[in-house]
C-alpha cells in the first residue's frame, strides 16, 4: 500500500492487521487433514470433531470461517470440500498445500518475532539446517516446500531459453531435483545435474525417478562456498541467493560464471522486490528470509543484474515470474 489510509478505510486496515487469523484457520485445516478427510465424503460437525480428535468448542466458528473463505461448502448439517479445496488441498496428486504445511510449522512461529528480527537483524527460527536434513520427517517437509515453490515456475523457465542449443542444465541448491526434473520432462534432449547438500541425494534419486527422468538426472553433493560448481551449459540458482548476505550472493554469481561454458547461461530466480515498483508478494517473500536466515532477504532486480555483469556475463535480462519472483538471465559469450 503506497497511499495513506483514511478514516473511511479503517475496516480495510483492520482486515490487514488481522490477516494472520484467516491464515491460521487455513493452515490449521491443513494440519488437521480436514480437506483430505472430506474428500472421502461429507461429514457433520460432530463427525468431523470425532474423526479429527477435536474437543468441539470453537469448531462451529472454525468450519463457518472456512465456508466464508470458499474452501468448504455446507449442505444442511453436512460439510464438504469446495471445488477449490478438492482440486488443490487434498493430499495426493495436485496437492498445493505442501509449502503451506511447512509454513505453518516453520514460518508462522518465526514471523511472530518480526519486530525482534528488524531490531536485531537476527533470524527468529529455531533449529539447525544440517540437523533438519538428518530428520526424515522434517526433511520431507522441507523438500515438499521447495517443490511447491519451484514447480509453478518451471513452465516459465522451460520457455526462457532456446534449450535446443544446450545439453546439460545444473540446478544449484536444487533440493530433490524438482525443477531439473520438470525441465527434462519438457525438453527430452537435456540431461540434468542437481548440486546440493549430500543428505538430499537419496530423495533426489527417488523424486526424479517418480517423474520419469531418473536416468537423466545425476546428483552432486557439496557446499556452495567451499566447492567449485559443476561445469554446465545452463546453471540455475533459484531461491538460493536470497538466503545469504550480499557479499555471498556476489561470490556465488562469480562462481557460476566460471562454471558456465561459453555460450551458456545463468538463470537466477528469487524474490526481488523493487522499491521503485512495490509488489506485496515479492516483499513478503523477501521477508520470509529476514525471519529465517542470518543474512538473507529480498534484493532489487538491478542488484542481481549488476552482479551478473560484474562477473562477466555479456548480456543480462530481467523479467517477472509468479509467486513474487523475478527471473534474471545472464548469457556468457562464446
């Protein structure tokens, strides 16, 4: 919002301030598995309380709010999933709640410390990343979050280059290879490499195989900052630079330039909020990194473009993507 709120806008301002309540209602419904349960058939409020293990107090208001959100429908005394919930919020193929489940467990508590994050510059999450990767349950949640963020962007990346002139694409920080696998499904001549922490190797092999491209995907375990990046035709660094401080971002872009073969390209996508053209989705996505990482946050597209030029990329272009993201492409001279 760039205009000053007027007294007549008080209800809108209050709605913004209480947006967390609506969010938590949806996140709790996902945590309980409500939509997945209702996919088996309509239930009364009492049946839902019994099957979900709810005490009952507040359940009427909870279900009524979900009806008001357009996520449930009510037929007499029974509740059922709306078309949107049935399509997107039932666990299984097409499930769009993976990131939201992780957000409920990790982001929601961290956002409660936003004031402290802004005052101190310190992240507000708890736990260690390396330890998280050794916990199968937490690792699955993390990887599902990464898939939910990368998957919707894959069609744009698949059309971003003339892929016919390239053979190998490497995703740095590619988690379990979701983006690479989706690109390989679209372009049958490509082979893919995922560079990430060694703990994700097994998950990558399993996921790429499930998407039908396992034989064309290889995994390289390593560390962004201590290891050289694999030589490749096209390198993707998505939702990585925003995790780190500016000097570390520049370092990774320079390392990427060394790894990209002549005639190849670097694709970077991240939340890149532009102060001169404010976008709420981009700003919120950037703030996730403020509360979750010691040096991360969004950054302007112009900064990314300059890092690419400084590294040696001959031409750089920038364009918007979905979910508050921006795509920057740098090409390397032959």
